[in-house]
C-alpha cells in the first residue's frame, strides 16, 4: 500500500514531542511555544481567506441555497477558481484522490453488506472521491445463514465525495431520475464521511440502488424454474389429468392413489416455494442491512455537507500544514549543520518509524517551501537551515504585523 503524507497525530502532541528535546532550556521552550502560537494564528488567517474564496465561488452551485439566492451570484461565482481552490485545500490537508482502478474494485467487491449497488453515473457531469488516513479493524459478518466469520476490514478515516450534477436538459435526455433526492440539476454536492470501508465506497453515493447479484439471481430463478416445471410435469399435472380423464369417461377413480400423488406434488411445491421465499428474504435482509448502513453513515459518519464541509477541510488543511512546519523547523533547528531536503526527509520519517511506529511519507518539499515563504528557512546550494528561535520570533511577528497595513497607509497619506 502506498504511504501517505497524512500525519496521524495532532499538532499539540507533536509540539510537545519536539519541546521535550529542549526541555532543559526553559527560555527555548518558551520561545518555541510562542513561535508556533503566532504561526498557527497566521495559518488560521490564511485558512479564513481560503474559506471566503471557496464560499464566494461555490455559492452559485450550492444546493443548500434557494434559486433566488443563487441568482445573486451569477457572474460572481467562478467554477474554475472554486475547483482550483478546493484542490489546493485538499492537497494541503493531505487528502489524495481515489484512482479509477481502486474505485472500480470497490464497486465490484463488498466487505460488509454483500450486495451489488447500481449507480446511474449519467446523473453526474463529474465526480471525484478523496481520502485521508486508513486503519484496519476486525468485524464479524454472517456467511450463509448461521455461519459467522471474523474478517479484517480496511477503513478510510476520512472520505470526501464531490458530485457535479448534470443540467436538467441532459438529465431529461438520458432519462435520469433523481428520485426523492432534493438536488437541483447543475448543482455541486460535497460530503465528508469518517470511517468508510475501503471496499464499500459506493455506499456513500446518494443514488446507489441495491440490486440482486448474479449468484442471488441464480439461486432464486434456477431452482424455481427447473424445480417448478419438473414437479408440475411429473406429479401434479399428471395426477390432475388422470382424475379429470376418469371423470369424463365415467371410469372409477383410484382416489387414494390420485390424492397421494397430488399431495406429494403439492408438498414438494410448498418446499420449493419456501426455499425461494428464503432466498428472496436473504436479499431483502441485505437491503435492510444496506439501509441501516446508509442511515448510520448519514447520522453518525457524516461530518460535513456542501459549504459546511469547507470548515472541516480547512481545519484539517491548517493543522497538517502546521504539523509539517513544526517538524521541519524543529529538526533543522536541532541539526548542527544544514541539511538537504532528502536528509531532512529521512530524519523525520525515521523518527516517526522508531519513535511512534508509524510509516509515512513526509511531504518535505511542501514543509520547506512553507518555512521559506514565512521567512524562517534559508536554502544555499541545495542545503537548508533555519534562523534561530529569537530571530524567528521577530520575523514571524513582522509577518503578522504586515497582514493589515491600514495604519501605515493612513500615515503615508497624512505625510503628504
């Protein structure tokens, strides 16, 4: 499995782990805490601007707004800007897009519900799934009636689904039925879920419809057709024909044998009907199980919808960037000599593996570029170093002060 950039530890924990290496120097500890307190506030300000950008350019496609509200954003919401900004936020939050091969495998396999789901993709102009983090857990599933088996299932910690619906004319031409879904054609739906089984990704599509699998159909129709025809042709129908023929000809009817033959045939048909009913009930039970999974996903696993999803995405994006910055600065600050990006990357990944038993792919380039952009890191001949804590505090304070320069402008105006 490909290693992820995602760091599965919160920023407070990582900050304390780095502070522990300088715990004997109380002045450094205090400066380190202050530095990242200011950096966190600066990143939060950047996230605020991204959120404003996303909401502005998403409003025209937001299904939670009324048609009249959306009209007010014609010419103001730019789809291209929205999509680019969304991708930036997802990238900073270390989300990765699910490729077609993984998605097709999820559609064909099923870990928990054992049910085929049909999805009419004509409903969507475009759709994308992004995931972050994963873990494995033991689950007990029912196999064949009474046999239960414990299996290991891989879950995605977070899944975001992006659905861009086609316009009304296209939906009508393809005879796409949105059913009871309160979705306006041409709108864009965003949903974030937690703890989604890797092989049951299709369950988060709003238009997924349970269908009988080929196995279910064979178990239902083959015995029904061949068994029913065989019983009717060899027992029931001959018995009825014999009784009717005797009645027409006036011959004496061997009532006992005829009834016995007829009863045996009807009993066999009853047993066959019970078997068919049980097979159909199995399918119905799977549909009920799917409905429960769907309701659980909507009630317990759904953590953000449409514009409300931006807050979750931006929070994770902000935190991931801060964690990368903390680690890159701390390791470079402790190093006695400048490091190449590869050396720094190896040191941080080795630390995660030995200290926290976690194998991840640290995004060193993103971390170094972020440090450089806020003036804390310097590159010379492919080697990186950071400025000292006391200078870093002054630099980041200057950066924060320059965010709002209204007072400076007023001073310049007054000087004239």
